[in-house]
C-alpha cells in the first residue's frame, strides 16, 4: 500500500512539471508574435517653407529669400509677381537654401510667394509666403463733382431780389451780370460746398436778356440767361432855338418888330 501511494505521488509531480513547462513555452511564443512599437510608428511627412521679409518693401529693393526643405531636395524654385528671378544656393546648414531677388515695379499691396520642388523621396514640395509692397505712389484724388448754378427766378424787374446758389468743391464762388446792381455778387459758403447770395436787379437796366456768369475758385464754369422787363422811358430830344433863316412870316402881315397898336 505504501508503494502504490509513492508512485502516484511521483506521477502527479511529473505531470505538474510538464504542464508548467508547456505553459511557459506558450507564453514565450505569444510574446514573440507581438509587433514592436518602432515597427508600427509612421514616418512624418516632409515639410518645406519659404521665408521673405515681413516688413513692407519698395520696388527696386533687394530682398533675401530663405528656403527650408529636406536635405537632398531638388528642383527648388521660388516665384512671385512682386519679385524678379530668384536664384537659390545651398545654405550653411543642411536642408537650407538662400537667395536674393529684386522687388518688381508693382503697385501697393500684398503678393504671394510660392515655393515648388521635389523631395529626396520623389514627393512634390510646396510652400507659400507673402510679401508686402509699399510703392509710395500717390493715391489718385477723387474727381470733384461739377459745380452747379441755380437762380430763384430767371425773370425779374428793376429792384427785384434774386437768390443765387452755387454748389462747388472750390473755396469761393461769385456771379457777374450787367443785370444786377454792382455787376458782381459775392456768395457766402456754408462750409459744406454750398454758396448763396442775393442779387438785386439794377434800377437802370432795360428790357432784354442778360447773361449771368458763375465763377468757382476764380474760374468760370457756367453762364445762364436772365430776362428783365423794365418800363423804359422814351428818349426825349432836347429843343433848340430856331436860326434866323428858319423864321417864317405869316402871309398878309408886315414884320415891323413891334406889336400891333391895338395890342
């Protein structure tokens, strides 16, 4: 009875040892199948950039251009409507290129700068920058509105009042006409481009049409007609004494130079 128990005990120990060994082998095989972290990581995409001055430049200025790209890149080219030909040369550091260009004769504004090329792996490279140009050319002045003339009436009689209005961008305005007292009427401005004044139809003016000339800034810009109706006095010819030859003696009478006796 004791031998039988001993055999069974040894068999149990052998079986437990075999299971333990088998379990360790399975664990090792599973760990070997797991991918390593470095094998699953993705390679970052190649980057490129183009750098130009950030401060405004003027036509004719020489500006520096810097390009960064993966070492070994080829066919690198920089272009812009605001720049002339850009010639790049390898920089001191690997993956950098430098060059200079002259600002073209362009107008004020912002202009794009483009970089193109081919990476060492054959992939296309692209990058953009921006260049601000201040040409310093004077901005065109707005065209002023044309001056205008308006009368409160286009007809009047001697002594009548006529309101004159001129709208202009000039600093002064006046009108001239033989129909008005004094011949010239200066207008007063309101500071907003409107000039007004009151003209008086001259007392001695005769019936007819008269021109009214309007001036702004010392220059005549318009002429309008103004009608006047006056009560003109007919011209009276002055009397003159008769000459001796113009005296006539009535028939049947004698000119004695004396009055009749019965007178």
